[in-house]
C-alpha cells in the first residue's frame, strides 16, 4: 500500500479503498455466547434451532374433561353420549393430556346427570388440545443468522428451551481526545481552554450504531504520548478513533502516530468539512486481530461527518447490523449556496413543508458550530463537481427527521427574539407533537422568506422612517396584493447594552463615535434602527469602530459586550439581563408576526396563536423583562 | 366509577376510557436530574438554556498573527503593510484573541522581511476569529421541553457549560408472572410445566418503549399472595403488569386482586386475541402517586397485543416519548379469513411484494403461538364489524418491517422441508440484506400460491399416480400456458418415523391398521403419498386411528411420534434424526422448486439458485441426512 499524504480522494472511492484494505487484511466481527435475558436487539451470529418443542407436551387448551374422542362418536342433542367415572379425566387449561385421551370437552358442555356425565355433541379427535410442537418443533430453525433479536424472538427461544445463544459481539470503539488546550467539560472554563465534548458526541453516535464506546483520557500534543495511548487502545479495542486537537500540528501527529503503530491507508478526502481525515489500521499485539483506526479533524461538525460517512460502513462490518439506507428527499434551497468544485460539501439545513413544497434553509456552515447539528433537519449534499445552487433550485437532502415530522414543522423565519423559543417551548409542553423550526435572518429576511413561500411566518420589527410607524408600511410595499396577515405580538424596548455599571458613562446613541461597537447584520430590524439613529444623530458609521462587526442575534451582541470586546451594542432588555449588562433604553418598538394567509389555517399556526393569547406566555415574558403585551394574537388590519 | 366485569368495549373506547380515568386522577411523568454523559436518548423535562457561550472567548481560528486590522488598511500587492514586533502577536488556532487585536492573518500570508513582517493584503476586522457565541450564546435555548437528546445535543450542551439536565424519569414497570404451573425457563421442563417467557417478551417491549422493566418472582394462583405482590409492586413501580397464569381461575384473581388494592376501570375489550384484559389503577402508599395496573391474559400473543394497544399509550404519558404513528399498508390477503363480528381481530401475517402487489399470508392465529410473531412482517387488522375477508381482498396491515424490507423479501410458499431454512440462512450469511419468508402450506398450496401470483416460488413433491413421476404432470395440469419453471432441488427419502428401536416391529405401510398414526394436512405432497400408499395397500383410512390427525410439518409429525401420542407418521429422514426416531424408508421422491417466470430475474431468486449450486448447501444437506443432490439449481424442461 503506497503511502499517501493529504490526497483528495472522492468520498465513495475513499470508503471503498478503506473497506477493501480492511477486508483484504481479514477484518471480521467477533462473537460471544450470552443468556437470552441480555439478547434484546443483538444480532444472531448463527442460526438458532429449537432444543425442545413448544408446547413440549400435549396440553389441554380448556378447563373441562379429557377423553378418547371415540367414546363420543354419534352423540347428538337427542342421543347424548353417557360416560362413567373412569371414562374421562377432569382437566384444567395447561394440564398434560392424560394417557389414552385425545381430546378435551369444555366444562360448559359437560352435563352431570344421574351419576353419569352426558355429552350432547361428539368430540373431534385433538379438539381443545395444544398439540406438542403446535408453536415450535424441536429442531426447527427459529432465527437465521445475522438477525436482530426482537422481544417475541426472546420468547420463542425460551419456549424452545434455548437459554443462551451466540451473538455478534458489540465492538468496543476507543476514542482518544488529543490537544494541549483541551479540557474536560466545565461550567467555568478558562480563557483559551477548549471544552472536550467531541468524545461525548462520538460516544452517543457509536452507541446508536451498536458499539461500546471507550473514552481515553485527554492526551497532550506529543507524538510519543499519542503513539503510546494509540498502541494501548489498539490492544484494548476493536476500532479506534483518534480525535485531533483543533491545531493543524496535532493532525500531523495523528497520521504520524498511526504510521508508528500501523499503517495509513489514505489521508485526505474530498469532502467539506472533514477533508483531513486519516484512514488507518493496525494489528493488535494481543489476539484481537485487525483494528481500524480513524483520525478525525478536531472540529465537531467535521468529526461527525467523517464518522458517519467513513467509519459507519466500517463499523457495520463489526456489528453485522443491517445497513439502513439513508433517506433522502428533494427540497428547494432558500438561498444561494456556493460550494468549491474540489469538494463534496455537506451543509446542514432546516427543512419544512411550506405551501406544498419542501424548503431547505441552510444553517451556519462553520465546522465548529455544533448547535447547527441540533437545529438541522437534514444535510444538503452538494456533489463534488458542483459550484453550488441558486436560491429556488432543487437540492438533494439527507433526512435527519422523518418526512412526517417535517410536514408537521412550523417554519418561522425572520427577526430574532428569545420569545420565539419560549413560544415553541410552550407549544411543545401543551401538544407534545409540536415542532417549530425558527431561523434568525432578520426582519427583511423574514419578509422575503414569507413572500417566496419558504416560511409559514416570521417575526418583524421594521421602522418606517418616513411615517415613524412599524411594519405596516413594509407590508404595503412588499405585499401589494395582500396574501399575508399581521398578528400582534409584543411591544419591546430597544436600547444600548453596555458593561455592568456603565463605566464609560454612555448616555445614548450620540456617544457612539467614542466607543467600540458591535452591530447586527444588515436587513435585521435592529440594524435598520441603528442606521436610522446614526443618521438622526449625524454619525458617520465609517468612523465608529466595530460598526461593521455583525452578529445575528441579540444574545450574540450581548455576549460580545459582556466579553469586553465591544463597549456597546443595540439590543433588547431580555438579552442584556441574561448577561448582567446595563441597559440604556432608546425606544419602544412593535414586534409583530407576519403570517402567510395560506398558513393561517394550519393546526400549528392555530396552536401558536392560542399560546400567544395564553397566560403562560405572559408569565414567561414577564420573567424575560422589557415586553408589553397589548392584544397578543390579534390580527392587525393593514390593507 | 362503576364496576364493570368482562365488558366488550371497542378497543379505542377502552383505551380512551382508561386514559381519561388515569388523567382525571392525575397520572403524570416524573423527572430527574442526570449528568450529560447519561442523557443520550432521554427526553428533556424542561427547556435547556446555555450557561456559557460557545466559544466562550474570542478564539483565533487559524495559526498566524493577531493584530488590529486597522494597521493593515490600504495594504496591497505593491504597497504591503509593514509591522514591527509589538504590532502583532503570534497565535495558534484556538488561542484567545489577544487584547487590542480584532483579526488574525494566516501564517502563510505573513512574510518576514528585513526584521519586519510584511502583509500584502489588508485584514478585515474579525477575520479568522471565532467570535464569542458564534455557535451558542449564553442564555439561548438549546433544546425545548420533551425533546429526545441526540449525540449532537449532548455536545451542544457541554459546549454551553450544561453538565447536568432535568429529564423525564424512565418509568419502572413491574411485571408479575402468576400461575401454579409456571416455571422459569429451562431446557428440560417437566410434563405440565409451562415455561414462563412472557416476562422476557414484555421486558423487551418495555425496554424498547423507554421503560425499565422489573420482573417479580413467579406467584402461585393464590389471591392473598397475588394481592401482596401487587401491593409491593405498586409501591415500587410507576406501572404494573399482572400476567395471569393460563388458567381461567387466575384471571379472576387478577381483577379481584386489583380491586383489593385499587380499582378496576374496565375488564374485557372487544379484541381477539386479548379480550379478558383488566385495566386498573392503584395509589402507591409511598409518595409514588398513581400507578396504572394492567392485567393481561396468559397467552403470549394476547399479552403482546394488549400491551401494544392498551398499555403503550399509557406508558407514553410516563415516558413523554413522541408517539410514533404506526405504519400501515394495504395488502392482498392470500386466503379466506373468517373473523367474529363481535371482536376486532389481529392476525399476524407474512408480507411480500410479488409481481407488483403486496401479499399478506396469514399465520397461525393461536394465541399461544409466539413463533408467529417472530415470522410476522405485519398484523392484519380486521375491524369489529367485519366477518372477515375473501382470498384476494385488500386488507389493512400494520407493518412490523419497513416496506423496503418487504420489497426485498423472497416469498417461498409450498411444501415444508428444513432445507428451505438452511437455504435462507446461507443466503443471509452470504448477503446480509437477504430476507426470506417461507410458509408451509403443502405442495398443492405452493402450486396455487405461485399460480395466484402470491409467491415467488414454492417447494413441491407431488407424485402422479398414473405415471409414477413427480411434479411435471401437475405443472402440465395447473400451468397449461406455462409461466413457471421447475428447478431441480433434491431427491429425498420418505419413510415411516417410529419410536426409537421400533418396539412395535413396524415393517411398512401395510402395518398401519394396527397402529395409531399422525398424518400431514390435505394438499401436502406427503399426504398425497400417504393416500396413494393406503390405496396401494388396500387400507381404509377410516379404520386407521389418527389418520385424520393433521400436522403441518415433518418435524411436527416427528414430535408427535417422539411424544408417544402416535406410533408412526410419514416424513423425511432429517426430521426423524432430529428426534432420534427410527426411520423405515418407503420411497425416494423428487423435491423441486417451482418458480414463477416473472420472478426468475429477481436478485433474490438468482442468489437462491447460486446457493443451491454451492458447496455449503451440499455440506448442510449431508449433515441433515437423507438427501441426494443431482443437478441442484438446474432448470428442468417440463413443457
């Protein structure tokens, strides 16, 4: 096998090359014998045969009398058969059929008369008898090889006298986190500390794939230390994942360490994110055999994708679990997506069914943004030879949720306010099947999403400078033909969020030129307000340090101020409160919901309106602070 | 709540009545706080908010130098910016952005010249910086209530400083097996002992439904003992299943015991099997609160159905897991199905896609036949007001396997031979995605199933009395227009299976009148052979004891002989061997496969033919014994 460094193998070729290399060297599953009580969900390693029949004796299937059916032949309503003691045996359900008997008569049909027993109908041989082997005959194959064991299969095996069986062993998969700055999870990490959560994500994925994860302590960026841990892991595990620190240097160590103890099959796959993956293997010095070793990049999103695409097929060779075809769907992408020709790119997206079409809203593509995997309903798969897609084009999406769930999803796209998450949570607590997907793209983004039929609704707070009113003038401009309604939500206060205690003595927007600022993205209602206030205060944005620094949510702006990298940012009271910032109120504004008329009758939208009007929403807003409720949920006339 | 005894409530009404009764009395889930490491697959009990931002500091996203971007403004290819030590800081990926810096320049773009550093392009503020909160801002809602925790969610919580969270507690569900004859699983149960495997099946189902099963020791049929165990279980568990012994008496105890410690909401549901279910509740004497108590009939199939239809919706109130809609499909039923008007009936069935239509082959309807649940791919749901279906009618089937799996299923319907299971197992070992559904309906049943387009193929061994040849004359009769091929399988020996050592000195079929016999069902090739031999030997079947006693497989006949309830039965050597019976050869016969021409090109059929010709099949037949292979897998000319 030639040594290959940072190649750009197409994904499918890379996986096939890796599988071939492993199979050539004899990668195989292991088996173990376990009691039935532990076998749920496990995979049979060989066919299971019945040891005894079920039932294992001829069993009476009714309470009544057992007898030789020939004694009753000819019995009718008018000429009953009369039996004496000794002709029959009194039996209960489950009793063995007594010797000499071949049938059971139900107790309800047994008439005691004159010291005898009368039967007014003939019994058929073998009636009301569960014959030996009725369910399973000894020697029958109960389960073939490589079959997942269900609850009923457990019962069938026990019924057939099988108390232990040979199953495929759950592969132990070692996870080695490496990196000098990596620290265990903490509520108070120091500056520069990188919280090690990849091993927890990977452990979860491995558990779901039928493996037993084994996480090793964090190893520093030191070749000898990494090699030593890797060598131990290869001896102790059936497969190993080496999780590089986020520095480029440590990735080099991964490949080097793998070469030190085994072999690198290939290094570098044409996918984004995930390119620098190292696909290797090693031989255990114990009798463990061949061990696949995977080096994954440090960013969580890269790691997740490499594990799914490269390591899952390898692990299936060890678990023998059936390969479940990944479900895909076609969706309309909500905005332009550029992608490098050199790589096959995977972009996480929210999905929703709006107006009969499945819409994919791409999420943050950063490889470090693990929350995008929590929000994602699907992964857009952009082939290697594509430069991307225009908005409105059809894209191929791998589903993370069922189409049924996506059809139920309420798609909210527009301005960010924490109240949207609270609404979603109240809906979910009230109706457990509620699903809300909300994307923060600013008020103008919300208007465009509803207009293009890509969202059911969106939050907007857009100041019209000419009239000094909110929202309605924008609807008149963008929806001249109607088709949308405006639903009252809240009045909230916008203001400057500044360091606790306001050490710089900031009094208002006019102070901006002497401050460092953090702004919101263009098209957001808050940015429009800032730009307006700048003009009002005759401030040249070019002269304000950080005016071009853009964040996408109120909380992200608050976080920037709280960290001290900006003196001030515009936002709402609830965001300032979360970070313990001082809040300098600037102006109240109307935050409304823009809802597509088509969507108004959807159950999810009706639920939302119901929650808007309810007491729990009011209580939660009270707690967040800075909101005034007038007639929440009321449809406002605007055209 | 009025006391109701053995009512006939329609299923949906019964479930609603039960849920209402429980909800009125305040049934609710419990919660617990657990570390993230244990939270995979659990359900959030309340919304989870970020405690810290991720990243929690402004982090350099590249190896290079950090600086104030303003120092580089105006730098171009021809007029580089020149920086001195002190103007910048050398940084690695993940390092905190040093104070006074707002951007990072990649090391590749940093040119050392004359003791200075030159930059040939301007840096944009915040370039190559992962800003604080880029992924998650402190205070953001990471997960709403009642959400299943995925691997990525574990990572997002740890990244956001959440180390513990409140989840819905896994409900502990007690299972109390009762019955005098019930014994723990054993390889050698005594006659009359009933192996207790229901609690293992139920435990498996409960585990799959997100509960923690707790199995109590077997309780004898004694009211006081049952009541005491039930009272303990109600105090120790969140829900309890009382599994009656199979006798009618013990079922009475269930309702009585439940009334003793709590309340019976209703007793008797209009379903078959499962009618005598008891739906009850009790109050824990500890602080545990309200506990649903279910009395289920003793037969495993009844128990499984009652648990699925009645208790699963109750348990979902405790687990808060999303209700997954059960998938249904329409299928053509392969034979007439009668059903009582009084009950909604559930009939297990094998499913397969044959010639473009989904076919449902009903399985044994016995409530004790747990193996039918292992074989079943779906459950035919016959409404309460239906008398059943004619063969060929469309029925509503609840899917136990995916439609994708059913589409891959090779449907074999016809004569029974253990070699079919061996073929299926070899196929599965060779191609892990192979799925074979074989039903034993006899040779004539196989011919009819292939003719009606309900099976891809079937095993047949049909003696034509006139010509003394096998199979071909039948094909000429039933397939005058062709459309099927005959594929060579094996020659096998039929004979009488008798007690070990042949104590009755049986020499051949002529001895039948003096023996008790066990026969095969009408339409099976073996039955046709028996009838032929009876005529040959001038035996009147009416005079042979047990000639009308019918079993469906060779092994079931062997089991009957082995149990001593019959002196002899006709079958093949391999079946006799499994039971250690003496085998008296009668005649060889040709066992072939009849394959629909349409099916011949299916991948599954091609795989089958490949296995038929392979060495492993020959080895396995050798082990079974009694088979001769000539040209297995060869297509025989017949028309």
